[in-house]
C-alpha cells in the first residue's frame, strides 16, 4: 500500500532514509517536497559534489539510472541519485526498462538513496514494477486534494509554520486558490512574511497581502445566499461582473456547487446538532451554523433544484447552450433562481 506523503516526510526529518523512493501522482507539491528534502538534507554539503547526482528523465534511460545507483559512495556513508521528471525516462513504460528497474528495487545498494520523481502519472498497479515498488521501496501516490479538505490543510500548514489562522480566512484562501498546493503554500509563505511571528491570520491580512477582497468574494456570496440576502448577493455579483479576472464565473459556480452538495448531505443527517452536521458534511465545526441555516432556508426539494441550476450554469460557463450570454448574466440569473 502506498505511503502517505506526510508520514514519509516525518521519517526523513528523523533521518530515516530508505534505499528507493518512487514518488508518483498528479499532485506535484508532495513529490517536489520529498525529493527536495532528500536533495537538501540527505548529505552534508561537502559530500554532495562527489556523491549526489541530480538528473532529468528526458536525459537518461533506466540502464543509466541503475548504473548510477549501483555505484558506491566516495569517502562517504551514502550517495544520492535523484531523477526529476522521471515520467519522461524513455524506456520506463516499456517492459524491458521496467524489468531492469524491478530487478534493482528487489536488491538495491544499501548505501544509495535512489529517488524517482514521477509527476502527473502513476504506474499500472497490476504490473510487476508497481507491485515490487510497493513491497520493497517507499512508494508514494500523491493525489490531488479534494476541495473540502483544503481549509483543514491550510490550517495544518499554517500551524506547522507556528502561526494560527481563523477558519474564515482558511476558507477564503482555499476557495480562491483551489487545490494547487504549491501555489497555496507559496501564498501562505508570502503572507506570513508580512505579519508578526506566531500571530493569527485573519481575512483582513488576506485582503491586504494576497489581494482577495474580504467583502466581495465567493465566500461572502455564499453567506449572502445562506441568509437569503437578496441585496447583498446582487451587490457581490455586480462586483464580480466588474472584476471577472479575479472572480471567474466557472470558479464561483464550482464553489457554490460544492456548498449546496453539502447542504444535501446536511438534509440527510439524522443528527441536527452542530457537531452532527459538521461530521455529516465533513467541515470544520465553525461552519456548522451555516449549514443549519441553509437547511432551514432551503428545503430539500429546493436544494435539489439549486443543484440543477448550478449544473446548467456550469455548462453555460463552458459555452454549452450559452449563446451570447455573458458570465455576469449567467451568475445574475443563477442567483435569481437560487433566491426566488
């Protein structure tokens, strides 16, 4: 079974290194994080010149990689071989290349740390190489994070940096940046450079340093819809129409679809306490009141209709049966249908 990226990083921080790491999947953030950590910390700086090899997949084949891995370190305890963009290794998808790598993984050189960073793709789990890696190496399958997990990821990331963040601020970052963890972490890193050490990040900080309006954003639109505040919802839509690049309609629709899908889950929950709703929907308990308000203001039948309206709007944003309608008109019509 593939290892969790976080667990692998914890072991690396304790200097517990394995002979082979195969990092694969469509979330490059963890692949880069693990391979960069090994590159920076596995060897002392003075040993890297002779004992650390970093190459790119397009420049090597499996035979070259295995030959380098079988070398012994020069006047050092270990050597490191890192293959970046390993998905571009010419013969890695061929049976001959896979057999060669499989043979090495079954009997690796203990003094070598071999890292293959295989981005945006995964090996066929039914084939011998994937099974051998799973059994004899550290196989990491880095998958894209689900949107509903992003706010908790932001909170954890900020905590790891010895800061705190208010749940609405974490939600705001997650809604606007999405599940690109590299970009999300970069924005957080830039943000904390501008605020006092070990302090709490608020929506005001995000507006000031990330450039996301705390008053006119999809999170505030969602709040206006929850409360059935017609005037406020239309003010926000008007702002979105005036600032389409920072508030693309397709992103707004996707976020609202995620929210109202959870409203359906809340309707299905037998436990209508805040803790019960938070558990049923899978959100931070801070937001449970929003879902309780939403299920009061939007009965189940209406919530199901809203899902239908959101699907229609999503297709229109993608140009399906949209005619000459603008993104602003799509959002305005969508909000009208939700609220009336």
